C-alpha cells in the first residue's frame, strides 16, 4: 500500500519547517483557536525531513512533524506528491492537518475544569 505524501522530504531544512510552523499557527488562529504560546521546537522528534514541534495546550501538547519544504509545496500543492504533516502520529495534508490540530486543541481545552 502506498501512502502518498508520507515519504522522506527531499532537500528539507529546519528554516523552512520553522516558517511553515509559523504559517500553521496563523492558520489555527484564523480558525479561532486560542494558543497560549507559540510552538515549541522538539528536535528529538525530527525524522525524514520533518521537524518536531509541540503546540502547548492547557492539558498537554499537540505533537506536529512539519515538513521542511517550501510553504507553497506543503500548503498549496494539491497533488499526491505534497509532503504531509504529522499531527499526533497521523499523516495529513495541510488543510486536514489544521483541522486535526484544531480539534485536538479544542478537545484538550474542553477537558480543563
């Protein structure tokens, strides 16, 4: 079985992943998600040209592996060759990744008494 978009990211860079993560946080804020802080870098999670980040929530964190490719390729490419993000261990393309992260953050915020 082929899982498109999940292979190693060619010519990845941490700088590109950082710029992508900033755009991802902006996309979450546009969805009305109130983030207590910016994403924290988690280098121990890095793999295959994806760079680890933690989005802090009131009850923990959402784990993100952000591709270190050009933002247009990660966010705007609608082909099966676009590199996926990984949200809490599951691969998603950009639009669905923002939805999954937003849902995880909202659920965790709802768990706070």
